[in-house]
C-alpha cells in the first residue's frame, strides 16, 4: 500500500480525531474526481478542473 506524504497540520488534525475516537473516512484523489464527475454539479465540475491541474 502506498503511503501519502501529509502536511504536519493535517497529521495533527488526524491525531486529534483519533484521540477523541472519532471515526472518519478518507478518499483518494482518483475516486474523489470520479465521485465529483458523477455528481455533475457546476461546483464539482469546477473542482475537477482545479484538482486535475495538481
């Protein structure tokens, strides 16, 4: 499994979630783009354009 490099502030945020035993889901970029395309909303299509440039 590939390991993502996360910014320190995001790591700290996840640590806080874990300390509070909160559940959360994470989605990878290809699946996020797929979901946004399926939603077919103007905002999501705009997000796809900007996220695809990274």
